[in-house]
């Protein structure tokens, strides 16, 4: 392969492109590559929502303390490189290509998923760069996720909501069990869910993990509001501070680094404001748990004008649950077809919206450029636009609305 795009196309067409949980394949290949034992501390972050924000805060604080930090997150919004970052900066195409070449050589006849390729590439890049600490964001669940191949020095479970039910189960107890799989005996696990399912504590007790539970063992009382928007971010920040405290003997962090890190952290697609007049917000909320946070913020921060939604969602999500929460916060809906085999058609989505008592006007669009152009013509300065429902909604809006320099396109 010559380019990163070549490698990614090859992975998408040759191997296991769908989700296929399990650690046997990646363990075998990692063993051949000498990647099974990490020489640096590892923080593994799982949960339904808040993983990306938590990883961003951990990375920012550790970076300001002077550590070299490797961070692996998913999915990406604009470029694959976003998934693998060194000191907060996406790695170069050439580095990822070198990692993929090493993986391909080691795997022999073992088929890997797209996510397994990426996870191995991230760890390979981090060890090549001789980082001081690694932060891994779980892709799906925890127990059988590729990131769970390595033993976390500190495990973080941000929240437990209903999502990915076909893989993780349809109850919070079942999902909590799957996410508890990142815990390790004798190691700390920090749970940020204020009302966790009982499976979190029972699994911690069963394996002998040291559970630190939000609301019982720590709180957000003395934690400053981070730069990320939303009430839940202060709770996420408390989780971050508590997690870092568990590594104080290996990676000491000063109060100054924590304060500056929380004050300066940023993350695309999480209540991201790209324009002030009218206010335009991009958010990846795609399940009821995340929609609750978005709806609460919109209600708490009203505008004098109307709220326009640019919306779409994947067919396998709890669409009715999201709509019931968000319907009262939107005055006009603009529905866009998503470029994914998991997408729901515009007509089917509108049908679901009407069936779930969405009574506001709904306009459908073939793509995000058309939707953005239509919304810009319809809005006044006192209005507000919120684009949400999927990572694909945010990435689509970033591509059509924001220039490479960060300025909003007009």
C-alpha cells in the first residue's frame, strides 16, 4: 500500500468490516508484534457517553504537566488520524502506514477488524514514540473490546446508558456488566455514573477491583467547570481528577496543571459552538442519555428566536427515545440523509418523527450542503441551530460549514 487511504480501503474491502467482538485475534497478532506488555501507565476509558470528553481532559492535563501522551479515540470526524494522537496532535499518515505495514506482516493469515487494525496501530505508534502514558477509549462495550487486551492501571467508566443493545444487551445491568470488563483485580476503577447499575459494584467486588463511585467516594463539589459546555462536564472532570489521583505515585500532577487543563480543553462535536449569530451548535448526541444532556442545556439556555435542528440518526439507534426528549426543544427540523449503510431513509425517519408526535415543520434534504444552505436562508440572528443525532451529522456539518482554518463558511 502506498497511502493511508489505500490501507483503509483495503481494510474495508478485504477483512472483517462489521463489528466482531472478541480478543483472540488481536491478542495473537499483538503477541507476534511484542505489544502485549505496555512499559508505561495505561488509563482505559469506557462508558456509554462522556468517553471522548474524559479522554480529552485527561490528555490535556497530562500534557500540561509535561508528559508525552498517546491517546486513542474513536470514531473520527474528519480524518482517520484523529483517532491516534501524540500530545494531542493527530499522528502523520506515514506513521500510521508504517504501523499498518507492521501489523499486516505480523498477522499472516489472521483476519482483523477495522477497529482492531486501528487499535494495534495506535499502540505501535505510541511505543515507537516512547510516550510516558497511554489513554485508550473503548470502542464498544468493554469486556470484549480490542482496547481491553491490555490491563489498565486505572479503569474509567463514565456513564451507563442504553445503546448498542444488539451487542451489549437491552438493560443497564447487562450493559454495566459488559463495561465492567475493563476492570482489573487490585486496580482502581472510577465510575462517574451518579446512579450506576448494580452490576458495576458487583463485578468490582467479584474480581477485587478498587471501585471509586461518584456520589459516594468523590464528588464534583470542588472541581471547576471545564471549558467543555454542559453541566455533565463538571461531573466528567471530577472523574478525570479522581482517576489521575490514583496514578499519583507514577504520574504526579499538580493542581495548577489540573486547573489549566480543565480551563483550556477542547473537543470537536461536543456542544461545539461554531457561530455566535445565529448560535450554531454541533453535538454528537445519538442516544437518549446524551439527548437528555443536550435537551437540558438547550432548555437552560433559551434564545429569543427559534431553534432549528439539522438532524439524522442511524437506523439501529433508539430513534423514538431521542425524539421524545428533543421534540419540545426544536421549532423546525431539517432532516438529512446519512452516507452510511446503517442509515435510515429520510422518508422513514420523517414517518417515525410523526409517529412519535413531532408536530413541528420537517424539511428533508439530500445532503448537508443543501441543508446548511437552506437553514442559513431561514435563520435570523436571534435564532439557534443545533446539529445532532450522529457523529456523521457533526462530520457532515464540519465539512460544509467550517473551513480548514476554523472559520464558518458563508
